[in-house]
C-alpha cells in the first residue's frame, strides 16, 4: 500500500516547477502527481487528481493563487494548500490563510523546511515559516494592548494542556527559538545540532504540550514568560 504524500505543484515558471519536482522526487514518502502553470489548471487538476497537498504560488497570470485556493477548498475540501511564494509579505500571508491555505512558506526557505512543511500539513496541522511567526507576535502585542482582559482569557484557555516543567532544558531552548521566529537550520547551527534533530525536538514539544501548530507554541511561550513581547 502506497502511503506517500501526493503533491501537486502550481507555479507559472517552468524552471521552478522542474526544480521542485526534481527535488521532491528524491524524497521518500512524497509523490508529485500533477503540475499546473496557472490557477485555472490548478482547479482542474485538483478535481481530477485529488492531491493531498498543493504547493501554490500566489502571483500568476490570469487567476492568482489566492482565488485558486478559495475555489479548490470549495470544490476539493480535502486538498490541503501550502502557499509557496516569493512574497514575504503580511498582507499576502493573511489573505492566503483566509482563502483556506494550511500553511505559508517562502521560496527562500531551506529545502528541508519545505519537506517538513509538506509533511506537517499532510498530517492535518498548520505550518507557518518560523521567520513569519513574528507577525503573530506583533498582532498578539497589539491585541494585548487594546484588549488585555480578553486576550489574557484567550491565552489562558490552554493552560491545562502543558507546562514548561514537562520540557527538558534543550526542548525549552528549541521552543524559545522557534517562537522567536527562527527556522530549523538556524536553530541547529546555534545549538550545534542538525535540522532534523531540531525537527524531532519540536515534534516532541508539541506532543508533550498537546499542541498542533506554531501559533499555539507562540502563545504558550508568551504566556509562560519564555519569550517577552517588547
């Protein structure tokens, strides 16, 4: 039985699609089943092939990635969309998530992070590139200043899910750096570990805290005082 993650690539640049496919074809457990060069093709191929994860570019001629994502999520709700874009832009970030994307990663990300993002989304979780988590902190701070009582209630909703005491010292270090917006490669270099080891640490952290997204980890790190809002 084939348990590979079935992936569709959507990008209007042939060279980028070729490079992505060549790389992903070398990864165990990932199978590229379709390619599309624009939003219209993406919708048609998504309906036809029903991929598990769709790597979706945003800026394309004709129908862009945001509209394609909206229509795909309406017609193929089980297809999960990962925005893969050159735009490290908060507006695009918010609009893609609002359209139904399960994650957002830039094309400047390391190759191991792309694989991790695909695997994370395929498991039903949300993946946000660590460097972009700073936007969540900024929004959290603004809300905290505007609605301190309501936000304290929100941030305290998951207090029963875990505490810093359940984490090892190394896991606390990893959590702090993840919540502060650093990727696996950066954290690994800082701690003298491989990116794969960092990924395993993060998985254990999520399991211990019963959390399933970077957003939850960021809120937890703020609530417990592991990181501070400046």
